[in-house]
């Protein structure tokens, strides 16, 4: 049996040396993981450039594009003519009339099936809509995205029963706003510590919810939300296991209260709030996906939901490129437009090439969903989210740098002085949250590291599991040895490479991916052999491995898409342009990958870790000298 085909649900990670909280969190998350299937992104960590599922690159079909174009044209018209983003930012409100206009064209039911009142469009068209929204206004992007990516539409579509779909999908498709309530004051990415409880009534027909949810996007404007809560534990192998259950909650239910609306550095019109649940009585029919399956609902929903953010980031990056290009041609310094100076030209090139790469990753993953709604895209979606949001942050940062003081100045102030009101300052404030929304970059790296290790854990995890008797560990060791004796030598051979039929212009990039993927697989195996069960604690090391794999995915998607566009004869690309784009993506990827490999061998990770622990323990108090500490203490005391 191949390692990726082993679907055993029980974690094979050794939890014996973990704290009770760490063990409970891991086991709860492992129980909710989807069945492991091979995926293009996951194969890169195993030394395989298997393009069978992505070559030829699945460009959007003419039929699917035509199906979405009328809606996208209407959306673009509204965004171009009816949205005043500076006013939305200043007032912290999206006009009700604008929300109504978006609802009227179906913007709140893009992927909801037509027989439930939605537009029934594809994931690809949904990502195109996100790109349009992201190019204009992040507040609108958040409203529309949080509603149907992680709000009621997606989880009900995926996990709802027939009655729930009939009841809720038509409502939210017409524009009734929805939200998703998971985070709590003390709980972010650690579901085992969730404090919101749902206790069954004596007759078992209802549940009573109590708790408080933090940062519920759209929560202050929603009519219906999905709430995650702990339900009574179940007993597995004589041990209690915590269960999390998803509930559909009407906001007008007695006991549901919006405590406050939260305000942030950016996204000034984000309808985000604290939701308090006090003795909220819900029928058992409000359970979504089955009792104890709430984390599965959340994790599965986030897979496709994560694609919306990098989709919107693509639109933001294209807007950045337009602003940066315009200014680089217009502004002159030292006798020439600043775009002629190498320092600025490099920034422009990088913004452009990374925009193409981000779009290539997102559209490839969206196409996999459209081809098979049950496709396992959790690795690809996480890579899109990680790489795309960090690339977008670099793009807006570089655009502000290119604009200089005019980038830092607000758009209304520029307009008041009679200059073009490019809203770079607002775009930067709004963009920063993307590295945190729906899984921070740090969480994405840990998530991808776990996925990269999964095939090895299926093969050799039992060998490292000190909970098992020696006999079972020895037997597992023999089976693992058999696998690695056949797998590892293949990583030393110059096999694979660009698939047949790929244009010569793009073969070097794909050949590089194949070679580097084998090197990455060897490196990961060596790290496992060196660190054993302690590897999961080497988060910086694993992060570098994840970054290498993610760069390979970005380069692969870009080269394969460029190849498909070249063969299609897309009129948007002049001769040589696609080769030029991929060449820049390839060069930058190599530089970042080389740095990551060097960092695996030569680093100061342990020194930095110990330094931080000493600071946390009260050491290095000299850093407190020279600042007005009393003023900060007064603020903390006032806040408390």
C-alpha cells in the first residue's frame, strides 16, 4: 500500500511527550482531517513532479467564461461607477443602497445552485469576481467573501441536509448577510480549548448554547450565522474525546447579542463584532453536518474559502502595478523617468511577475475544484493563501515606496492639493489583514508542514510512536524500510522534468522544479531522520521546507499556464511576453529557494529561540531603558 493511500484516522504522531492540552488539540484536529489523497502540491514534497492532473493547464473554457461574463460585467460596472471607496473608508459604512445593488445582481449567491436561488457559477468565476472586488475595495471584498466563502452558503451547500438547503440557501442568495463564528478571546487556532458550550436538554431535542465569539466578520450585519461550539465528549478507546459541533443560528434568536463592533487599522467598514450567546435554545435540527463534526465542517469550508483571499490579492496586485507603472513613467528624477532607474525597474518587474504567479496558482486550484467538487485541494489552497498574501503585501509595500511621500499621503489629501488621489495608503492598511485572515502565515506554514510530513507519518510514524509495544514498532520499522529502500534511490536519479509537449521556453523552469522537488524530498527525509519526533517542534526549519515547496508550486503553475496561453494564442500577450514573465518568476524563485536551503544548514534558530525565552523570563531588562515606561503602564492600567 502506498503511504498516501493509507486512510487510517488515528494520528500516528507520538503524543506521549506532549502536554495534555497539546495532545488534545492534535488528536481533535487529526480526527477532523480529510482523507489523504495525492495532490499536485503534496507530491512536490515527496520528490514527484506529477503533472497528470494539471497539464495541459486547465484554462477556463469558453463556455464557463461565457456563463459568468454577464454577472462579471454587471459587477465591474457597479464597482467602477457606484463605489466611493474613500467615503466608505472615512465613514466606516458600506451604503445600504450599494449592498442592495450587489444583492440584486446575485453577488451574494455566486456559487449557490440555481435551484436554490443562486447564480450557480463556477469556482473560477467566483475567483474572477474576487479579483474584481480586490482591485477596488477591500471592505466590499470582505463583506461578499466572508458571507459566502465561510458564512452560511458554503458550509450549508457542502454539509447541509435537504431541508437546511431549502431553508437557508435562497435567503442568503438574495442578499441576507451571513457569518461564521469560531474564534474566541482565548482561542484562535487551538480548537480544543474552545469555551462556547452547547449542552443538550434532558429530552435531547434541543441544545442550550452559552459562550462568546470574537472577530465574527459580518456578525454585526448578519441575519444568520454558523456557530462552532463544544458538545458533550464522546468516549473512544476508554478515553474522553472533545467534540465540536456546528450550529446554524438565527441572529434574532433570544439570547443572541451583538456586544460590540470591532474596529481595525484597515477595513474601516468591516462589519466585525463580538457575539454573545446566553442560554440560546436551538433545536437539534440546527446542527450542521452532524454532531461532533464541526471541526470537519470548518476545515473543509476553509479549503475553498482560502482561495478568495489570494484571488482578491491578484486584483490588488494588478491595481498596484497600474499605479506604480503610471507614476514610474510620469515622475522624473536625475533627468529620466524613475522607471528607467534600475532600483525602481526591479520593483516593477517583481510586482508584475508575482501578480502573474499569484493568478496562475489561484486559477489552477479553482479549476481543480470545478473539475471535481470533492477534489482534495487543501495543500494547494493553503499554498495560494500563504504565497499570494505575502506577495500582495510586498506589492503594496513596493508601490508605496515607488510613490514615496505621495504613497504615504492619503488619497483625500492628495485630491485636496490637486494631485491624482492614488489610495496607496488605504490599500496598505486594508491589505495587511490578509496575512492573518483565515489562517495566518505562521499557521499556514504549520498546516503545510503537517501535510508534507503526512506520507512519512503513514509509513514510519508507528516506528516513532513510543505508545506502541516494541513488537508493533519493529514490524512497522520493517515495512518502512521496504518503502524507503525503493523510494529514496529514485530521488537520486535525474528522472522526471518538463512533460512532453511543453514549449521550449518553459521547459527549464519545469526541469528545475523536478530537480528541486527531489532535493526537497531528500531534505525532508534527512530532517526526519535527524530530529525524529522532535521535528514537529522545529517550526522555523519546517517553515523553510514549506516555503521551498510553495515556491515550486508557484513556479510550476506559472510555467504551465504560460505554456497553455502560448498555445492558445491569447491576444493579450505579445510575442515573448510570456517567456519574459516566467523567466523573472523562475529567477526569483531560485534565489528564494537557494536562501531557504542555505538556511536549513546554516542558521541561528536555536540562538534566537533561547534569546526570546530569556526575554520572556524577565532577562535583558536593559531594553526597558530609554523609553517612557510609565506612560505605557498608565495606558495598560486604564485599559484594564
